[in-house]
C-alpha cells in the first residue's frame, strides 16, 4: 500500500513539473492593439488617442527589457498589433530577428503628425483583422490534456495493481 502511495505521489509530481514548463513565460494581459511609449511622449500620445475616441491602449515602458517582453508576447499572439512611438532601436532590432512581426509592428518617429497617422493606421488594421476568422493555437491545451490523461492513466494502472 505504501508503494502505491509513493508511486502516485511521484507520478503527480512528474506531471506537475511537466505542466509548469508549459506556462513558464506567463500570460499576456495587454490589449491586442497597443502603443509603446516612454516618459517623454506618454501624455501627448494618450491625449491624442483619447481625442480620437479609439479603443487603443497606450502602455508606458521604462526599460528595453520590458519592451522586448511585450514583443515576445506579440510573437505568440497573431492578433496583436503594436505601434512603437518609443524604444524604436529596440523594436527595430527585435523585428529584424523575428521578421514575422514586421507586418504587425509599426515603428514611427516621435512627432505629433507621425503619431496621429500611426494611430489611424493601427486602428484601420485592427478593423480589417476583426473581420477575419480568429486563429487560435491549441497546442498548449492539447499538451496539458495529454499530460493529465497520461498521469491519470498511469495512476489508475499503478493503483489497480
């Protein structure tokens, strides 16, 4: 009986370890349409978006690492569209490394006219993509279900012996 309990616990522990590796990166809680800004242009950009009455979120970043992290989430989410008003060098380098982002990330200069034009283009591209069928990646879901099934199956097998 003690062997069965130890084996069940070991199987549970292995399954738990395997599942934690799946979600190690974290969950993206940012909007699909976003603008990357910094301290110098955050207020002006936010006022511009508000005056245009658009559903686009403005996110202020203070470090290159934070911007790269958001761009990593954009790699995983094909619906995410980004307008980079700040951290242009970081975004440019990242897009060069990951060309799949080039059609969803727009890099503009920090001028009011460029920002306004970029916001309009971002909003137009968001409207265009809403009509398409949403593609969902079920890989993680399938992987978690398979792991749970394997752990449950092995547990039943060990306990029935």
